[in-house]
């Protein structure tokens, strides 16, 4: 027992000398802290005051690569964060309020470092205009959000700025006209949605503007299944998916 107390005394003395991983008299983290993965690599290191991080905190992948750098306000529960891909390139940057994303966040391509998306947040929910970009910086998509719900116009563009898709959302569902265009502004598909379901007459055109066929929908179902099957064989333009960094606990 005596030897155990001596060992504890030595360990505590070592921590005190290093001045890290300390608790105040209320059991809250205080001063410099460094926490490790089971493999001995650093999980995070930073400074705490009354249990809250202040100043710079750096988080790491279990490989040792930097995962995030966050600068915390001393007087507000707010931090500016830069998140990184495992290869070291910046993945995203924005503001946290507590554990929630806030204000405008910017996301970057892992391949060329270009800005690929910007979106607003409020209390951890997507809020405001969301913009996606081509590698050259041109806007590829605009979409408005209200507290995680898609609301209002939805637009997609070609790199030259010409409209690629035009529609709108209400209560997080497609509603109203839905138009898709070829690159030379000729209409490809024209139809409409009602509460997320295809409704009414839809028309499909060639790249010369000639009408291919029409298809009638009711409550999201085609009235002519054969025509619908033919449509499904057509190849529609696809859009890149933006990969956002995985969420993690800040501290």
C-alpha cells in the first residue's frame, strides 16, 4: 500500500511538472491538455479554462495527421474551425457555436483545393442559401434552406452560367414547375411537381428542341407505364456529390 501511494505521488508530481491534464477544485479541465489514442498518437491538445477550451486546439487522426484546428473565444462558446483531409489538404472551414455549426461554412475539393460548396447554418441546422461550385469557381447550384428544410427556388447552372435546371421547394418537397435544359438553353424536360410527386403533363425534347414524347403523371405515377420505361432508359445528366468531413466531438 505504501508503495502504491509513493507511485501515485510520483505520477502526480510528474503531471504537475509538465503542467498538463489538470483539473481545478471543481473537477473541470484547466490549463494545457493532451489526450491520446490507444496507439499512443495524440487525439487532441489544447488549453482549457473552467472546463472550456480557449485559444488554439488541434485534433488529429489516429495516424498522426492533423484533423482540425480550432480557435476558441475565451468569453463566448464559439470557435473558428479548419478541418483537414487525411492527406493534409483543407476540407472545410467555418464557425462552431458549442458543438453546432453556425454562420457560413466553406468546403474544399480534396483533389485540387478549389471551393466546392458554401452553406449557412443556424444552431446546427442548414439555413440560408447553399451554393455549389465548379472547379473554376463558377456557381453550379443554388438552393435555399430554412432550418434544415429546403424552401424556395432551386437552380443548377452550366459552367458558362446558362440554366441547367430550374425548380422550387416548399416544405422540403419539390413543388411547381420543373425544367431541365441542354447546354445551349434548349429545353430537355418540362413538367411539374406537387408535394414531391410528379403531376400533370411532362414533355421530353431532343437537343434540337423537337418534342420526343409526353407523359402524364397522377400522384407521382405515370399513366402510361410503357412510355415511362422508355424514359428510364435515357441517360440524364449527373452531378458531382460533394463529400463533407465526418462530424466529430470537439472535445
